[in-house]
C-alpha cells in the first residue's frame, strides 16, 4: 500500500523560514532510514503559499487566486510517499519523524484494484503507458 504523508504548514514555513542545519541533518537521517527500509518512494518540501496559486472550478469557469493563503492549518508544507504494508505501519513510521512540533496527515493512495470494473483494461493500459512515459522523462532529465 502507498500512503502520502503530508506535513502541515505552520507560521514559520509560511513565513519562508528555512529549517536549521541541525533540523536538516535530523530529517536527512530519518529519510536515510526510510530509504534503507524500502519505504520511501518520494519526498519533498514545498515553498510557502505566497509562491503558489489556487484554481477553483465551477462548470466552465476557472478562477485563479494567487497566494499567500490565510488558513495555515489547511496548507501542506511538504510530503512523503511511502510504500508500507498497511496504515498501522505508516503511523509507526510517522511517529518517528523528528519534529519538535507540527502535524502530519496520512492518506492512502488509490491503487488500480481500488477502482473495480470501472477501471477497464483500456484505462489500465493507458495508465501503464503514462507511468512508463514519466519514467522515460525522469531518465532523460538525469542525463
């Protein structure tokens, strides 16, 4: 099972205050443990919301609002994507995140089988092609 672990924003992350060298080292050590255990698939920090935008959809209308956004508790400051056996294992890993304060949210990522018969063989093949193309783009970008 894959889970996304979303790190909630706070007043410091929204003010653009970067982590200290000590905090970065602690997080790097934790990420090494995740990688070594085969859990971590991806993980990134996000810039503050003043550098972002929100798009609202209503029928054919699109409304774009530039950041910053006022409700800090609703914002995400970073994320991991983890591959684990179940939610309990994701929670156990999350308990080890070296935060002094903060909050994370854990959400399971949909897998093909979760969509049932609505996810036809044609749609499954389309998704496989997309994933293969993404991998090719990543490999080209590394060169």
